[in-house]
C-alpha cells in the first residue's frame, strides 16, 4: 500500500488545485481552489474555453468595466467549479473576493450570487463550499449563510481564536494553514523546525482536540502543506487538502500511515471551553503575532492574485474574443 491510499483510510483527501487533470488523476473526494491556483490554471491552453466562456458572459452584460470584470470573475469561478464537480463525488470550495474580507453585507451578496449561478447550472448548494477569510466579519457572514443553507469554508485560519469563533458560528468547515504557520516560525528561528515540534501540525492538533472534545460539528481541513511529514502527522483529521506534487510523492511512496488524531484522545485532552465575543476574539487573535501577520498577508496575496488574473485575461484573451466577435461576416 502507498501512503496516499493508507491516508484515505482515516482522512478525506481533497485536491488543493484548480488543475482539472490533476484532480482526475488523484481522485480526491473534494477539491478546493483559490485565486492563486485559478490564476495558474487559467494560463493553461487546455482551460482556454472556460476563460473565453466567462469573457463572453461578461461582454454581453450591461454595465461599466468594473461590473463586467466582476461578472467575469464570478463566471470563471463557477465554470471551473462546475468542471471540477464532474470529477469529484463531493464538494468544491469557491473563494469570495479577498477584498470583501471585512465587509459582511457584500460577502453575503457575493455568496448568494455564486450559489444562484451554480443552481442555475443544475448544481445543488450542498456540493458548494463558499470560502471566506476567517476575519471577524467573514465569520459573521458565514454564520448567516449557514442559516440559509449555504455551506462555508473559512480559510486563512492561523489562530486558535479564529478556530473557536468559527465553531461557535456553526460553519461547515475550516482550513487551518499548516504550511504558512510553519513558514513563519522557520523564518523567525532562522532554521528548520524539528518535525515533532512543527507549529502548524500542533495548531491543527489542538483545534481537532477542542472541536471533538466539545462536540462541535465544524469539520477541520488541514491545508497549505510543505512536506509529506506534515500530512502523515495529521492522519485522522477530518479532511486534508493536498497539492498535486505532494499527492504524487505520497502515491509513489510505499508504506502505512498511522492514525494520529482520533476523537477518543481528543476527549481526554485538557482543553477548556471558551466563548469569544468580538472584543475577546480581536484581543486573543491580536496576541498571536504569527496569525495577525499571516492573515493580513494572505488577504493581500489573494487580492493581488485576483487582480493579476483579471489583468492577464484582459491582455491575452479579451483582444482575441473581441476580434472574433467584431469581425465582419464573410461575404
């Protein structure tokens, strides 16, 4: 047995990519995307039809350039998500524009619009996870969306405060960023972190124990891995989203994965239940320098990659589409 098949006995494996071919190759249960992954996928020739379809959709709509750009991005997300759902049996996560991370009402409007587009395409909302940044505002938006039957994946999660607030809000799933936590501490130390002290793994383990001990239904999906060792140390976590290169490494490595996380040991942990209102949340999160820095950085990066994608499409795909649409009919 290889490591990937062994891991699947304990944990739901999710493909962390917008590359549809990679998803088909590794046959995960779910898939997740973000602006950085979509930017890479959209530059590949084999997905040109998805980009062009989104462009035609935006061109045909009334409104100014800003409105059409927003319409293009929405349709592109749904196009990729729809294609991915033809392959995975479970769910796909769709990211809300990172610039809305501190705006509850606009996040709600965007999520409802995306769900409406999927439903128009014949895809039920139970197969979609709306990805929102784990800011206080993002968590509040997710809380409302969950009441409406729209399931949410709270991303860019780095602090225990974020995890507690998400559980109290009743969100469907959280994505703690193991690798980015590890990156921060490695940079601070100026040296590699020993595997048994990996702070990203420790963070997810603590969240898992807390959720299982107190009966929260929110699922935990470890994300942003840097190496296979981080993944196998979280075997038993509800879900793990893994990039194609690490999936390949695990598939090519013979061996058995030992389950590390389970509900029985979680119930025996010494975690104490806490409640966080807005003030307590902001203070507790602020006390974690790593989480403050990585959350802000993550929001900026996702927003920047969204703008890069928009610019790339305007400069490469849009001229060709317009040329074809405006060309005179042959005599």
